[in-house]
């Protein structure tokens, strides 16, 4: 039985073998580089989610522009209708008695049309105003959505950061939440000057996100060893926080805590993170932050057993909150056990972390493991800049 355009003597089984052979030849010819490129085409779900946020913001900007255009068009039509009615009134005033009687019916009809049109335009203006208010209310949601991709705990590897930066680089110029997220990420790569230039564009827009942008600027200035300028930016952020939408306060407080922890202001960091443990979307990260804060205190002058107990307690809570513990959950747990001088458990946890980590995070796990084996203190760097 013939199969497709194959000759009668070409059996189906052989044709399948031929196809398999052709695929194998193609893969070999492609080479390892092309195969790697094909593998990278399978975009990770989190990157696809980030790209959808970027696209969503562009669509929101277009929607806002459409609302503006309709509002302007509506105002013009309303002005035209008012002028039209006034013109009819003036015409009636100038007309004599006979003309008045003759044109009365026409005037009434025209006035009714103009009146109906005016009422419709007023109703349309009200709808547009409602639509615009809805857009304004939804706008802060974008910072909330981007926030999950900003590397809250400074744990992403270099390639993971670069993948996110490629997507964020194509965001709309007006997308200030995307720019803030971009800046928070490139800080990890040590690109402080670029970060400062980009964050200034956000601050110059004078949006309700100025407090968050100024905190990001303060962090960059600290890392650039410009402490006085960093203090000024921090003070400005504190003044601008009253304009920040309420739903974004957790974002501001988390950044504030992380910045405080990075400069050694442990009391402020603990206060802010402790308050955020009640926020469901941030409880995992805040418990890990508190655990690391207590771990860093162990070994310093005047520390107490309370720090050790709290380190283990907070790390254990974080582990319980993580449905599928990541390398970082195991890493934090290992640090807590190391602080409590429980070497066996600390080694066990850091080995789990090593199995789930790669690249930069794997290097951190190796450093921690060496510290445990040598009985040396290991402290977490809340800045964790990669290019230093």
C-alpha cells in the first residue's frame, strides 16, 4: 500500500526510520550552541509573567490616552452645542414677527436636538470620568505586580537578573514601576551610575511612587559611598511617603528594612520586618529577613542566647511557610543552626541548599559550608552585590 508520495517499494516502517535519521542529523548539525539557544526559547514561567505585566502596562497607557482623547473630543462637542443654541437664540431675537412664526417649529426641533445632544455629552463625560478614576485606582497595582520580580531578598543569580532586565528594558518610557524594578535589579550587578541615571527619570515624573524611587536612590548612593547624598535621599523619601498609595506601604517598608539592615541599623530593620510578618504576601520573606538579622547579631559584642533562639525560630517559621523549600530557605535554616552551634543540622541544610542552587547562589552555599566546617562566623550581606 503506498504511503503519501513515497514509492510503492518504500515500506512505512522504513519511512519512519528515515524520519528519525533525518531528525538526528539535524540535531547533530545544529551543534551545542543552537541546542542551547533552543532550550532558552522555553521561557521560564516567571519571565513570561513579568513580560505580561510589561504588556499590561503598555495597554493601560494606551487606555489612558484613549480616555484623554475622548474627554477632549467630548469637551469640544459640548462647546459646539452651546454655541449652536446661542446662535439660534440670537437668530430668533433678530427675526421679525412673521419670520418668528414661520421658524418657530424649526427652532423648537433644533433646540430639542441640541438639548438631547448636550445631555448625552454630559452623561458621556460622567462615564469617562468614572473610567479614568478606575484607571487611576488600578495604576498602583503595577508596582505590586512588578515587586515580585525585583529580587526582594537579593538571591537571584546573574543570569536570572539579566533575563529580567531584557524584558524590563522594553517597557514603556512612562512605566515608572518597571524602571524602579530595573534599578533594584541592576544594583545587584554593581551598575550604580546607570541605576542613578534611571531612577532620576522616575523622580522627575513626580508620581505617587516618589517615596519608593527615593529609597532606591538612597540605596544606590550608599553603595557608591556617597553617604551624605544617601541621607538626603532617605529623608526626602520619608517626606514623600504621605503621597504613596496605602497598598504600596508594605513595599516601602520592606525596602526601608532592607536598607536599614544593610547599613547596620538593626533595630529599625527588625521593627519594619516584624510589622510586615502580618502581611500574607510578604510573611515568608520577612521571617527569613528576621532570621538573618538575628544570625548576624550572633558573635557580635553583647549578643544573648535570645538572638540564637530567635534565629532558629524565624528560620523554622520561614521553612514551614515555603511549600517547596528553595535553596534560600535551606540556606537560612543552615545559618540559624550554625548560629546555634548545631553543626550536624547546619551541614545537612547547607547540603540541601547546594543541591538546589547554581552559579552565584552555589558559591554562597560553599562559603557557608566552609565556615560551618571551620567553626567560623558567617554573616549575611543584605546588599549582596555580585560585581564587587
